[in-house]
C-alpha cells in the first residue's frame, strides 16, 4: 500500500476539506479524491461523509485515522533507523520568519549546526503562512514565530524573547515623522504600534536588516532588536530614542503535535533556551 494514500487521508481528515488538503500536499484536488477513493475501495467502506460544505469522518474513517498516524510515523522512523545504520544523516528542517532570523536565529546558527552534529540541518526564511503550511504537510519540522499558531494540532513553546528599541541615525526626535521605517514585528506589536504612533512611515518592511541598511546609508528611524544594533550604538552610528514601545517580543517554537521528530525538537528547544545571552 502506497504510504502517500495515508498521508493524503490524514490531510483530508485534519483540514476537513479536499481543496486545502491538495494545497498542503502540492497536488491537484483530483489526485486527493483519487487517493481517498483508492483507500475506500481497499477497505470496502466509506471513510468520509460528504455533505455540502460539511466533510467529516465516518466511524470507519475515524477508526482508520489512528492507524494511519501510526503507519506514517513508523515508516518515517524506519527511514531514520536505516539512515543511522548506514551512517547517513537524517534531515531536520527549521524555518524562521525574517524578523526572527535577523533578531535572534542568525547569531545562533553556527551553534545550531554544532548541535545537529549527526543531522543534516535545513534552514529557511519564510512568511508565517508558508511555515504553517509546511509544518502541516511535514516538509518542515520546526517553525520559529513571534505569534503562536492557535490550533490544537500545533504545539507552541515559548523559548526566548528579544528586546526592541526605537533607534535612529540621529538623536533628533523631530525627524522621526519624516524618516520613519515600519518593521513588522507581528500582530501584537502592530496593535500596540498603532495605539502609540499615528504617523505614516516612509517605508514598510518585514526584514530588520533592510531597515538597518537604509538607516545606515540614508538615515532614518525604526524599531530594531537591541542585540542587532548595539555595536552601532556603541560606535555612535545609531542612537536610542525614548519610546513607549521599548518592549520584548516573544519567540515561539512551533511544531505539529504529530511530528516525527518530537524528541529532537524537545532537545533543540532546551538547547536554544540555554543560548539566550
């Protein structure tokens, strides 16, 4: 039996939607339907009740779901076991949003490579929606986000904070109105920012490094991580500006509850917490 049939069945069961399952699996909706039909023919029973705008598991489908999780997990574990016996490295993939990469992970990537000594580590910078999609289809083991994924299928572990401060190319606060760069630090930050600041930014970006490069070359002001800008503050290339939004932002380590790498994720979380300086 093709394991892809069970992975597809799990996706449809979790999303309760053939279209969303096809998006998560990067296949057509017709392919999803064909795989479910193949499973139903194999077990000679319907797995889903297909009412208009209401897809739910039958009693048979609910019973199969537990076995499907076990089958997929056991197959992945067998791959890892065989890789170890052949002295091959297993893969572990991490994604962070641009702001977390700039503010936190980039300074810890070398330590992470050392930590994953017997693992082929994959890293990427991606937007929140793409990270959630890849976690769902298990092409990603771990996501680092400033806001948790509020879904019972996901585990959100608070592992660190980073401090933001309003910094600028000069100490003259009168120029903020005309040279301000808005960096997106997540939903909570945006709400607080809109409460305290009413001026229109010159530039908007999701990446702290873009804002930093613009400020250093052309001048300006932005909320940036203290850990990132402290060397420039010491050299008096940047200045801290008094602000009501000198706050800490959380970092959540997010994974699927059904992840195949739970133990490795737990160990990495403990490691990351120990590197907070």
